C-alpha cells in the first residue's frame, strides 16, 4: 500500500463530505464505546488492572532483549523455527521463501496489522501466490481492494447493503437469486466460501497478540475462530509478530487479556483465545506439520531509543480510535496508512518518517479521552505533542517557524505577554462586541468557516483577576 499521509487534509475533506461514512461511524458511541463502559463497570478493579498492564509492558520493554531471547529459546525447544527480520523487506522475503520452498499456491491469512504494515499480501501476490483474508472484516475490505479502516473492525465504514452488493459481485458462482437480506445470511455465505478455502490452503499466516517468553507460545485472539483455522489446517503455519509483542509469563498475558477484550469490544474475554506452541506432535490429532515465527523490528528499536517507547505498550484494542472525536468524524482511511486515530498519529511518523505524516499529530483536539481509556495508559497526547514539536522544528514552513518563534519569545516574557494580550483582546472586543461573535476572522478561517468565534468582552482574565484582588468593582 502506498502511504497517502501527505494528503491527509484532502482525505479529511473527502471524509467529512461522505454521508455514508458519517452514518457508519455514528454507531460508535452506542456500540463499542458503550460496550467498553459496561464491561469496565462489571470489574471494580479495572483501573488497578490498567496500572498493572502498564507496568508489565514497561518492564518488558525495558528488558526486551532478554525476553526475546528467552522466548526464542523456548519456541525453538518446542520445534519452532525463529526468523529475525530487521525491516519490512526482510520479513516479506523470509515469508515468501518459506512459502515458495514448499510449493505453496494458496495462503490463508488470519487478521494481522503487522502484515498490513509490511504490505505482505501484495508482495506474495506478485510472486504468484493467492492470499485470502479469513477474518470477515478483512475479507470484505480485501474483495473491495481497500485497506482496513479500524484496528479491530476493519470494515466499520461499510453498510449491510455494501456487503450484499460486494458478495453478489464477487461470489458469481452462487445462485443470483439467493437471499442476502439479513446479516445472518451474509455471514453464512462468507462462512461457506471461506471454509472451502481453509481446507485447500497450503500455508497459514497469523499475527500474534502476545508472545510468551515463559513457554515459547504465541497467543491469538479472535471472535470468529478464523485464526485457529488458519493456524491448524494448513501444513505450515507462519506467525508474524513484532518485537514488542513479547510478555514475560502466562500470568502477565492473562492480565493483559483482561483489559484487551474489555477495551476493544466490551467482552469479558474474546471468544477464541488460543495458545499456539510449536508444530503438531505425533500424539496430536491435528495441527500444522511445521511452524515458523518471524519476529519483526521495523523501526521499533529506534522508537525505544528516541523516547517514543511508551507507544509500544499498545495492545491494539482500538479504544483510542473509538473515543476520539477526530476519528469519529473522518474514519480510518483519511489517515492514509495502516494505523489510524491517536495511536496512528504516533506510530505512523515513527514508521514512515515525520515528513510523510506531519499532519497526523495535529489531528487531535487534545481532549485526552484517548489516554483516559487506553488499557495500558499510553500518554498519547504527550507523544503527539512530541511529534508536533519535532515536525515543526524540521518540516514546518518558514512562516510557521517564524510564527512559533515569535510566540515563544512573547510567551516567555510575562510583562510583554500581558501587554500583548491586553491589546489583542481590546481590539477584538472593539470590532466584535456589537455582533457578539466573529463569522470571519483573519488567520482563523478554518475555525470560523463552520462555527462562530465568540467576541471577547474587553478585558483579559488576568485583568479581571487583578481587579478582583484589589477590590475594584466590576
């Protein structure tokens, strides 16, 4: 996928004018947001769990090399082949080599944001392999040649009518007069189509929610069981995971799972939570004959070194997207790459470069809701502020840099600041008091184009406070 983050402003204008998208996103407050609130209310110790989850992630990231080494040793002892990939190209090459060496033709994919990050499907298809997404949402966006618009609900931007039209267009081998009027009928059709492909797949590829250093296991969570089918039915299973997915123990993973499902979908536990430890043993009734785990860095080590490591606590629950007023207005595709919402505004500049995503950290009202709901307490607003500072210092226009330098000069000198604000407030009050608000204001057209800008009342807060302290009647 070609990143389109440089066109974020254009993407945003398009999204804001899309009535169908607005209708699709309007269900978030009564859907995932309400479900999370209800799930949290059922667990009195939820805030304590969040703190524990944060501490587990911080401890692991601070000792990442030791836990990755321990995981690799345990996994290899269980019969897994471990592959280390420094970047996306190396990960793609490793996976392609495994598939081609085994003469694979059909690949079953479990849902994986990391595979989206490295554009794995497109690469494998250029080598002649057929790849099908087995998660229903991912399958829907795949047959539309789109990318996921949400971390956990990839097709949140689609309506039932959209899905029916796509199935009729894509599933031409089925009777044209079949009834697809209900969600149940659509799910049944997807199940029928995908089940045959599971049975024919040569390679299964999944992500991993967690890698357990204690046991060498990979944990995947799904609500459809597609991850298990992708892992167990093909002869070869490949796990693609980033270095930050490792956790020390099964007990630590249990704590993280308790906050993951509740934060993501409002469930107490995801329907299918599977621990995968190596290939099938001789005594096992099923499972893959061989298992490979590809562990990817792709910029994460640099994030740890550069002071952005707190973002790597993320367990991909999507709560920050669900509660973000910006995401709720424009959806995921406007962000132009794999990760959307507040976490995307932090991760995308780190992975693609600040020059490729300079607008994303500014796509926030800084209301702080994302931090309030994050199950691992990532300081998202602080991290976005860090990117804003770095972006303005390196890629801002000359006018932006001059303006910020002037503001900095004034703001650090209290007397000058108070004098300047008194003059500015007085002028705005004189020009706007008669109308009560500005409909057009120089340098603020983006605001006043859609809302009024209240006119000041003539005195600054500091002036009013000083008058109150001196007992001056108002």
